[in-house]
C-alpha cells in the first residue's frame, strides 16, 4: 500500500500511539489490543482510529484482533521496518 494515505474516507477521528519503552522480546498485543478496545469504546460507529506502533509483531496481532472484534482494518502502512500505522473503522 502507498504510504501517502490521503483518501478522505479513511481520515482518522482519533489517534493511538503505542511505542515500546524498552527492547523486551514478545508481542505488544497484550497491552495494545486492550488500549485499542478502550479507545474504540469512546468512538461512534463508522469513525476511524489511526494506530501507530513500533513493534513489527503487531501486524499479525491487529489482523487477528480486527477479525475477532468485528472492527474493520482499512489499511496498514509500514513506514519503516519497525514502524506501522493501522487504520481501523469502528
């Protein structure tokens, strides 16, 4: 996908940034997905959340979480090898 994401349909109404404070091994999913769920709870149906993370393992976690939660994953961008941006629709 193109990193110049300008489609107005995907304009985020909220932002969640989750950056690791240390280089511990393992997925951030145990912390990230509850944070996404809490952020989505305060949003209206149809609104878009932009999530920025610096853990490449979050990619598979977000695919699975969005499928299980019913929130649509609109787009995923790998800005650099370790930085990801996700756009999720509530």
